[in-house]
C-alpha cells in the first residue's frame, strides 16, 4: 500500500501546482479600473492624468482602452499583457501592420494611424491611443499593440454588429 499512497500524494501535488500556476497567470492579467463619471450638472471636466474628460459636450480620452469604450464601432475580444515575446505570440495569425496615414471606418468611428499614435473620431468625440502604438489587421480582426517600458499590451477587436 505505500506505493499507492505515494502515487496519490504525487498526483495531488502535481494538480495543486497546475491549479496554482493557472490561477497565478490569470490573476496577473486581471486588471479592473473604474473611470470617474461626470454628472449632468458639470458640463466640463478638465483633462486629468487619467486621460478622461469632456470638452464642449464631446467625450475625449487617451489610453490603450479607448477602442474598448466604443462598442458601437468595435468590440474587444481579448487583452494580453506581459513581456514582448509572450504578447507577440498572441498576435492573430496573418496580422499585418496598418500603414502610417491609413484611415479605417467602423460604423460611426474613423480610426487614423499617424506616427505611432492611433486617433479615433466619433462625431464630436475625440479619442487617442498614445505612442508607441501599432495597429494590425488580420481579416476582420483589429489588433492594437502598445509598448509600456519592458512590457506590452495587446487588445484584439472585431467590428461591432452595429457598425456593419
């Protein structure tokens, strides 16, 4: 019976390590942030360090999240954070860089690529992903890659059913 006890103990240890490693990986990617909101009695909000604000009734913002805030244009499908090699391995197959100077239209949104910055216009709304940012296309999928020091962030999007 000692051999079967050793086998059971080894199995439990291996499963515990797998569960712990999986949880650690997923918790390391989980980031929740709450953006401040503006009530109707404040027509203007000065631009703060969070990249949010309103100017003359238009929504303005800067950050890697801005495309995710436009579900009437594109819908976020995934987000990957981490070291360069890890993140780049998650680029969609066949992805090609959207050339500097390109303009893409998804529903009410116009996405312009300029000098490592991605600008998005939706009516009076003005949003931007600050440099260094690179936009990729793979079929219908858009992939936004932004470098932040030694790490990168990759977000993938599909056109919204409202934009088609």
